[in-house]
C-alpha cells in the first residue's frame, strides 16, 4: 500500500534510535508533504512527494491530503484483563473517599480478584478483546498487559493464559507481565512470607515453564509489598530470566525506584511521588520512567514530575495504566493530552514518550514506535489537522481517522 500527499509524516527517527533520553525527547522529526510505502506488513520506504517513485502508479493508494501519519501508540502499562468494572467505587470516590480508603473497605484489587477468580478464561478473553479493540481504534498498536487480579496460582495462570490468547488473536505486539505481587490475598494478610513463597516456589516456575510472562512486576508500596518483599520476588524471577517492570512511588516515596534500578528494571512506573534523590537516581539510568497521568487524573493524586525527570536526563515514557480501579480508560490520545496539559510536556515530548519510549519500555523498539524502514507498519492517520499540536489540544476527541496494522487498514 502507498500513502500519498501526507501533510506530515511524524516520528521519522533514525532506525538505530532505540529511545530518547532527557532533552532528546524534544526532537520529533517530521517529513512534510510525504509518501509512505508499506509492503509485507512493514515500512518499505518513504520520502517527499517530489520523489514519488514512478512505478508506484500500480499500487493500492491512500490519499492522505491534509492528514498527519503517526506511528501507533505504544502503551507499555495496562491491566486490561479483568472480570468486571468497579463503578460502585466511582460513587465512593466522588463522595471523597481516597484510593487507599476504598481498598481498605473491601474495594480495590481484592474486589477485582474475587470477581476474576469466578470468571472463566473465555469470559475474560471476550471482555478483554472488546477493550483491546477499542484501544486499537484509538491508535494503540503495541501494548503490555499485566496479571495481578488472580492472586492464586490457578487464577494468575488463568489471566496469563488469557493474555497469551490475546497475543495470538490480535495483530499487534503484546507483552505479558506477572503481577502476582499486586496485593496480599485475605488468607495471607497475616502471612506475607506464605504468599511470597507461593509466588517464588510455585507460580514463577510454572509461568516460566509455560513461557507465560515476559516480565515480573510488583506493587511496591506501603500497605502492599515492602522493599524487602519486592526484592525477594525480583531475585527469584531473575533466575528465570524475567526482568522487572515495577509499580513504584504511586502513593509514597518508598525507595521502589532505586530498588528497580538496582535490579535493572526495564521500567519503573507511576512516580507520582518523587524527590530529588529519585530524580537523580534515574538520571543516566537505562531504567525507563513510565508516567501514567490518567491515573493521577482519575484518583486525584499528584501528577508526576515529567519536567524534572527530563531535566535530569531520564528516559520518560507515557502509558495508560488501563484498569478497573485507578484508570478506567485506555485512550492514549487522552494520555498524551494530559502529558501536555498536566505534566507540562510539549506535544513533541508527549508524542515521543507515547511512541518510541513506550516501545522501549516493552523492549519493542526494533519493531514499533517510529517511522523507519523495516519497522512494522502500525500507524494512525489523522483527520485533516492544522498542526501537530491539534492532536493533544483537542483533548477527549479522537482525531484518528484510519488505523493501519501490519500494512493493512484495521476494521476491527
Ligand atoms: O496501577 N497500583 C496498583 N495497580 C493499579 C490499580 C489496581 C486497581 O485498583 O485495581 C494501578 O494503578
Ligand atoms: Fe498499573
């Protein structure tokens, strides 16, 4: 397929650019008045309209006059496999209860776990598929999905098998993270070591044997998993080649960021609470700081210090955190808008953070995240737009007209 008359081809990074650190995030190379050739599911070539190859007349052609072409969003942090939404908590939240108070009153992760334990694999696959189709229509072309609503060996495996089915059923790259350390199940409330032993001695070996996860994750937070408990799990997972992606500093400055860096985490995610030490620790680190502004927006917690992280030369990514409790939305367009409006990122920074750096946070930079020859042709074409900034500016409204996956128009 050939796409012609593209007003701006966005994110034309050199192929060897794997991620953008610090102020490199300002650079979002754009080719104006361009064509883009897709072949065998990949980006074959591109260039200015003046250099359109004459042999292209025979090709299936899409005229993108006035439109922008972007690499698909790379959403590196989601929890889209769950049994039921939690609107009942929405009312409590509106009445002024905090995320922690709702969790302590029997809502939260344990509520989702009860429901998931009673759901079948087919039911979970069906409902997650609907969510994923919506996300794809909103421009997501690669994502990571976590377990963590099972909290028993059987149900965590069930969740991961659902993710495995999603990997096979959908035409986009998907990574899976084992997040059994999401909350202590009621029966282990007073026996943390018992649950950790279960994760280390039973779950991780089974997950590794069936190759059900790419990463290990933990909710390292006061009232959830302590630094010491998290470290035990990360060490056990490392023996099976599972690298960490950690929930860090969502509700407090806990040391979780530094712990992640020590364990060579691919990313530390959330970071709504930071201090100078956190910023310094991420400076020059290859551990990516993944920020989730939709979560801050929904549960009214501080927005992460994106500017400070960028100034400290960290690698900043943006992701949705789509889950039934803290972020009931997987719309990456809104995430990018919040990146600009609330994290004070420029449109260029936010778009880079949600594409090339999101890809890096899933170790998928060789496949997706930018417009480069040989990468997967996972793209979105906007409606006619006046400028790049119109995309995040028009928050809550999708500007995406056409989604292309593996070189073909996605009809869902
Ligand atoms: O990333 N923080 C922990 N996990 C999720 C929320 C889980 C839930 O409330 O169901 C998050 O925000
Ligand atoms: Fe999360």
